[in-house]
């Protein structure tokens, strides 16, 4: 088969299941990392804004509530 290696159906099934589980865990664990990164970027952007920009943002948020 593959370069002289014989891959049984059970071995192939285990390979596929392991790949799917690995992919799912990677997506699940990276979700928290992306959320922390987005929060950090937002904090940095707010730290750079001027007083006038901050007050305008706060006014627009107050209108929505």
C-alpha cells in the first residue's frame, strides 16, 4: 500500500478519529486565546484615544442604552 506499509481499517479509523479530535481541541482551546487577544487590542486602542474621542465614544454608547 503506502510504501510497503500495510494500514488496517482499524488503524485508518484511529488515524481519522485522532485527526478530528485534534482539530476540535485546537479550535476549542484557541477560542479563549483569540478572545483575550481581541480584549487586549481593544484596551490598547482605548488607551491611545484622546479625551475628545473617549467622550464621543461614551456619548454614543449612552445613546444605545
